């Protein structure tokens, strides 16, 4: 084996063992009875329900915006494209707490934000704030994940469709999206998983109120605040189980789709 390949495999094995060690430490710390009691508690069942519903809504909204935005960045040529491409990266580079703080300031200290928050939809310390905070974090991530997916599609397929008289919009739905199916699925899964564990922007904008804006990540924060490590580790295992189950189910459905 060449030195390069040996180094590559060594790094891969180290990273894998590192992840396994983290998961194993969480599993060994929590005993089954504590895990069962935590899952069955009313507070955690509420947090699970709120987390799943808000993550699904924010992911759907993010993808609805990110798919056409990523398509435009991949194919369109327009003035200021590099500036917009750079702006997309700003929310990714910013700490989520900073993003949540900016949203909080907008809704509490600007006339437009205050009008929206008081007259249209109340975001500050409310469930819609959870969805908006998740959306703010994952929407730009979805754009960044989808842009190379569209760029990887051979433009000749689109040119052939256009020469056959197919409109650009129909070619997008009949050619581009089917060719990008696996990338879209992967981006959706990663976006949903990121929304599932979002904390910083959520706790800043929506607060940490039990049985109101208490997602799983906020429930973990509240349990750590009262030094309940067993409950915190149990919540980590719940998040881990949800993430792993989602990835496994999605991969199985994807490979089954390829086999058809």
C-alpha cells in the first residue's frame, strides 16, 4: 500500500473511531430505565413532537426556496452573481446565536419587524419563531448543497430538450429535477437533520419555555441547566436515533428507487 493511501485510510479509521467513541460514551452513560422514563415523560414527548413538526415545516420551506435559488446560481448569468453567491455564505459562517440575535433585534427594534410581530405573525418567544430560526439556518445550507448538484448535470440534456420544443420550465421539471433526484434527496435529509438539532438561533429568537418552544435541543439545554445529566444524555440518544433512522430509511428508499 502506498504512503498516500495508508495515510488516507488511517485518517478515515481515526475519524470513524472518534465518532464511535462519542456515541458509545453517550450510550454507556445512560441506563435503559432512565432512557425509557425520559422518552415516556410528557415533557420529552412534547419536545419530540415539536421538534419533528417544526423541522419538517422549516425544511419544506427551505427547499421550496433553495431549489430555484440554487438553480439560478448554477445556470443563470446576471450582474452581481458573485456578490449574491458570497451573501449566501454569510449565515453559514455566522454563529447561529448571532443569526438569532439579528432576527430578535429585527422583530423588536425595527418598525417593520415590530409591525410583523404584533400584527401578522408573532415570532418572538413563540413557535413560529422556532420555525423561522430553523429556516434561517438551513435555507442557505440547502442552497449551498443543491448548487453543485445542478452544476453536475450535463447541460447537453437540457439543450436537447429545448431543441425538441420543450419550454425551459417544463425541461426543469421533466429533465433537471429527475436527474438531480439523488442530490435533492441527500440535501433534503441533511437539511432536515440540521433543522432537527438547531439550538442557537432558536433559543435566542423563540426562547426556552417548557411546553411551549421546547424542542429537543432546548430540552437538553434546560436539563443541563438543572444539572440533570442523565436526562441530557438520554435526549442526545433520542436525537441520534432520529438522525440515524432517517439516514437509513432514506438510503434504503433511494437504492430501491435505483433498482426499479
